[in-house]
C-alpha cells in the first residue's frame, strides 16, 4: 500500500543542477504539495506559529509597501533594502510571507556584495547560501535552535540576519566582526568554525547534550564549500548514525572544494565531488516514520529478524527511490535530496517538514547551490570570487595593488617548478588549496605530478609518506594552521619512520584579516619536538628559493620550511646567485652572521631577521648600543657553534620569532642550558607571539 500510494519511482540517474544544469526531479515531499508550490499547509502553519511567536515577544515586523520620498534613504552606493532594514534579529522573519522572503533574499545578497566590496573577505560562498540562510532562520528559532556553519566563511548572510548588520563594515578588522562564526561574538554562533568539517561532530555533541538535559531544541549542521571532503565529516556521520540522536545535517553542495574552484581555469571536476552518488530524491515522511516504528519493534525480536527487517527497509527505499541506498543511508542517516538551494519555497517546505517530523535520528538534506549566485562577476570567475580584496561592484575588478616584488607563495611555486624540471621524481601535494599554496602554477607545468587531495590534510601527509617509500620526492604544501590537522600523520607516518617528506608551510606567523584561526602561530613549536625533522625559515625570497632546493636535495629524513604571507623584500636574486628561480642547497644547520656588534646579540629566524636589522639600526643611532644580528635560518638543528660564540661574546642575547612559546627560542634555551652557558651572567630573553 505504501509503495502504491507514492506513485511512480524516481530515476536514480536524474541529474542534480550543476552550472547550466537541468532541474532535478521533485521529491515525494515536494510532489505532495504540487508543481505550483502551493504548499499552503506547511507555510501557513509555519507562518501562524511564527506570527504568534513574534507577537508574543513584541517583535512584530511592519514592512513598508513602498519607499516614501525622504524615508529610508540608503548611504551613497548602498542598494535600497526596505525589508532588510526592518530585520533586527531572526524573529523578525516570522511574519514575512513568501514573496517578502524572496525579496529579503535579494536584499541580503546585494548587501553582502556591497559590504564585501568595501572590506574584502569570502564572497562566493556566502552568495551561494542566501536563500538557505533565509529559510533556516524562517523555519528554526535561533539561538534556541543551534545552527552551525561549516566552514564559517559561508556565514555572512547569517551574521546580517542575527543582529550584526550594523557592524558588517568592520568585518575582518581589528576589534571588528570575525570572518568566521565566533562563539564570543554572538549567541547565534554556537560553534566557531575557521577550519572545516567540524560541524557534524560538534552538532552531534550538542544534540546528545540536549538529550541529556531533556530539551527539545533542534541542531542544524550546515556543511559545505568542500568541507564534506574531509574524513572528520564521515567520522561524525558514522557516529551520528550509531547514536541515532535527532540532528539535521545540511550538505551545501556547490561543486566546490575550496580554492580554486576551476583548476587552472579549466573544467576539471572538483576533488571529492559527490554529485554522481547523490542524485536520489528521498524525502519521504511516511516511510521514515514507518521504518522508525519497525526499527523499534525489530530490536526487541530475537535472532536474525532485526537484520532481515533492515534488508527489507533498504529494499523498500531502493524501490521507491529507483536505486540503492546512498552512502549516507549506509552510515545511518536519512537522506533527502537533492534540493534546489535557491528555491526558497522548496527549502522552507522541506525544512519545515523535517523540523515537524516526530521521529528520532539524524537526517541529511542534500542542497545544491551555486557559488557566487546572483553576482555575474562571481558566477563567471574561475574561483567564483572565493576570497577577495576590495573590489568595484559594477565590474567585480579587485583593487589588488601591484607589489614591487612577487609573493613568497609564487617564489616557492616557481622554485619548485625549477627543481621539478631537473628532477622527475619531484611531485606537489596540496589539500584543496592550489591557488593559496601556489601549486596551481606547478600544476600548469606538471599536471600529472600535482595532487589535490581535497580538504584532507591527514590523507595528504600519509599519501606523501607512501610516495616517499617508493623513492618519489613529495612536496606537501599546506598552510601552517591547516598542517595542525595532520599532526599525528607528521609524527607517526613520517617522522618516526624517517621518511623524506618535504613540507612547504605557507602563511607562517600573523596573517592579517583572517585572524587567529588562520595565523601560523605554532608550527615551530609543534614540529620542533618531532624527531628527525629539519626545520628552516627564510628571511627573504632568495633564502626561500635556496631552502626549496635544500629540502629537495635532503633525502635523509623529513624537512620543513615556513614562510610568511606577503611579498618578498626585494632581494636581487642574481646577486644571490639565483637564476631562473633555481636555488642552491644550503648547509644543514648553518646560521648567517648579518651584522657584528658587542653589546647585545639579536638572533632572528624567518621574517623576524629583518625586524632585528631595523632594531639594531635604531639601537645604534638612538642609543649607542652595538648589536650583533644573526639570521638563524634553521630552527632545528640550530647552529650550535654560532650560539656558543654569541653567548660567550655578548652580555645579552635575544631570540626573535613569529611563533608561540616552545619554538626557536626554546631550542636555543635548551642548548645553552645543557652547555652550561646560562650559568654565568648571560641575560637571555625570547621574543615570541603572545
């Protein structure tokens, strides 16, 4: 009877809607309300409930029907947003009808574009979730209902709707709004997410904590913009399916990984794309409720009956959906989708249906969106304007200032290309950051020798270890902050086996507007205690190029070099003996004396060396203090002879680094302590990041 009542089955091969895509077939839930979307029952009930809630809290929203002359005049250049102007918090959405919600979404999108054009930030991902954000805050009741955004850079529309619109002009600035969700910023941000793929695990913890406390609120984890490619997301789903707690997971499938979106300007499919496996539409409340009842009964029956019941359930789902259960079903999640993420009526209907269904267990709603939606320059850009600086709204042209020198990232990429031209064993690996790490440049030259593993740093490191076992020379290019995610693999799979994996650690030290979640504050500390690891840090672009050559040439174990965000300092590469950005291997553990003095020794590593030179000049000119400046170049092993000489010839020694406690300064202190060089009158002070 159930099968007969649901009509014909859905095609398992029905396409999702990629760019230039055809419309996905309607789900049983959507079909139930008819093709014209007259889902009056769901919308009227939700609106009635929202209306009562808004009136009870004094949050009733009055929407002007037309702008009057002299009223609600926007600032110069800001688009008119009459409905959005009335929205101070999510409760204000509850009295809006569908037409007004659609208009609100348009206004949010224009507001995001206007704001980011002034501040810079993550644009494309936020434009893609405008309708989804509107629907979520219309259906659910934040902050009582928890809405987690993963990655947090998709949350600009969420910030606008949750009382922070008047501070959006401070986005990613000192004392301003974070570019990601932040628990300290708003009660509507239940979990911070600067790194990806955490929302399912965190949401599950919140759901279980809610159950312990006997509360009935909803937990919604929105995971997208490539975050589903990380293994942690599947670990969370696997546990969620086992615990069977009520949790709603929304997969924002925008066909993207992170950076870039279209590799090398071509049409290569993004890594880890799930579109081929996620084409079934299975939003079927009667079956879901029936299977929950059957599940409860079958668990009480002896022998093989529960297993047989599970097979029958899978078979029924397969018949109704026209195909076998999806991967998500195998993990224990009820799968719904794919859903058009820009069809507000569908989103409201399905979210309302899921919210009001009185059955336990995790649900995953597969929502298909377009990154950069609604802004032509973003829709047509190869990276969908993922991360931008300030730009001209009319053209999308970014106000990038041409530097006098190239970026450190490009110096690294070009020097790796130079090494690869000489050595066919050199390969590059990155974790969905081909643009950010510069390996897109490498991939253009050597497409078969560059590997994008998706947002999967753990896999990237162990994959590199396997390559090293076979005599390949892998260069693992990962931001300092993201390498933290693969620490066990660095220790267990690489260092303890002394495998010659090379780590190019970009964004070392402060990173500006992206803030604490992306700062490279810890790598000298967390790598410095790892056995067999050689650690380098250049003070300029010439040293970086030579360190790339050193790392490739060093085959006795693992090595790493860190370098900062930004451009080189303008060193004459030819005078440094560098031609075509091909470097020369350096002596391992050898420091460089930059300036001789007698009163104090300033020992810097990396970018801090340049600050030491400036400080020495100020000390000399303004205070008559003679300073020695040393470019350590190696954090591990340190130049022991140089450190011993400095300690004996100077009354004071300062180590300087853009890293937290436990880094280069600790390496120097450890050596001096063991050599008894701190037993006399030497004054030692480490300068580190706070």
